[in-house]
């Protein structure tokens, strides 16, 4: 979604057979003849794709895929504005909304993307909030933000009672990881206070800022990014705010860990595949998107990375292989929200977040 993803070691540990269903790949089209190009430029998050996905697509379409990586939506956006030409981007929901608003994307060709019916209806509901009818984007992975906790040291009843406010309990001082993200951290604060994570109300934002300062005072949290994954596998702290896909890995590696979504609500996010306006090979880009949501490619992607697939059949199958509480997102819960694009709000939260970390 919005961070470098770590390759799920679970792919080695699971005794599932036939996990790669694309072993005998045959050419189905010559892209040069069909679209007049045979090179596809893909820009994606790090460690966010299946082991065989790219090579299989290259064989199927007789093409070369140039695969580049970024570590944030904003870094990707800067490269795009700087004139870099890509055929496929995989941004997060709020960034897709921004790219649509700024006319930086081209509409998808639904005559080529025929696998759209394979998508899970719940992730489609999320996409409809910023891209009705998948005019510009097709969902790739999706998930939530929640609390990973050590079941030996944190009582589930306490979590259910306190929700995010457990971060104000001084008995967990020195035992908390907060993800170093202003949007996610302010989401938690605003939800704990009963507000929308997309609020523009100045009083509510200041109240959330004070809540985060109180968390600092109460538990002295460590601000982390992806290092939190291995840290929680090793049981270094009792509580961590984590993305659900990373939580699935932690739970699979350490049976003492659980994953909890507070009743106050959370961010339900999705990352989607889009085609920039300056794409050099849009026909092949549409073929790539269609391929990525096919069963075989979607299975390879989700099984390798550990994040929730947008393909309904893959989601159902892998919910039996991965820790279900983290792999299957909570749906149709009225207090969960999707981030909206708001540059003014983002800048304000970013400035306040710096103050929180420097307290």
C-alpha cells in the first residue's frame, strides 16, 4: 500500500502443493504485432509482486518488462511529474484519486480487461468511492491497519474495551511501536476520539494532535517503518500498529501474536493498477492489468507477498492458508473509512507529526 513490503517467508514454510499454477507458460499473443510495442515499463512498490509474475507475462506476450521500484506514493508522484514515462503504476487509493483529479491517467480499455468479473465485490466497493466503475483503476491488493499484540502480555478483553486508547496506558511504557506515518497515526488518534480520519475540522485535528502527545508521554513509543515486522516476529514489544499484510506474516511466524481491529474503526485501503496519460504502450498495459487479476497471476502475487488479493477466488483460497484475522479485511463496517485526497490536510498533519516525534 504505502511502504516497502517484505517477502513473506511463509511461502517456504507452507506445505501447499501446486502454488504456482503457471509453470507451463505458453505464448498467447505477440505484443509487437498486436500493439506495435514489446516493452512494458512498470513502476511498483518494493517486494510487492509474485515470484513468477513478470517472467510468465514476458513469455505469454513475447515482451520485455522493465520493472522499477518506489517506496512511497509521493516519490512515485514526483517521478511522474518530472516527466518519467511508465505504462503501469500501482498507487494507493488516495493517490489514484489525486491522479484522476489532475488528469494524469488515461481511461482503461474494458474490452481488453475482461477479468474484471473475477474481483471481490468488497474491494470493488472501496474503489467505487474514488473511481466509480473502474474507469481508471483496477484493485491489486487491499487491507486494513490494526494492532498486533502479544497475547501473553495484552488481554484481548482490555483491547476490546479500550481500543486505540490502550496506547494511553502507562503500563505499556516502552512496549509500543507506532508506524512512522502521519496519516496512519492521525487516523488512529481521530478514530480514538470518535472523529472521521478525513476531518478538516481544526479543533478535531488539534485534539488528535494532543492525543498523540499524550501517547508519547504515556508509553514512549518507538517510531518505525518496515523494521517493525521482524521486531514483532521476535517479540520485541507487546503492541504495534501494523498493516494487515505485514501482520499476517508476523502471526504466521510467532503464535504468541494476535491482530485486532478496534471498534472505533480504521483505514481500509486498496492499491490499484493504473495507466499514466503519457504511457508509451497502453494496449499492452491493459493486457498486463487483465493478466494481473487472473487467477494464476493473482494467486502467485498474494501467496508470495502475503497481502490480500483482489481476486475473489484467490482471496477465499488463501484465507485458509494465512492467518484469517489479518488476511481477510473487515468489510461493511460503518466506522471504517478510505483516505481521501486532501493536500492541505496532508501538509497540516505532516507538520504536526514532526512535532509529535520531536516532543
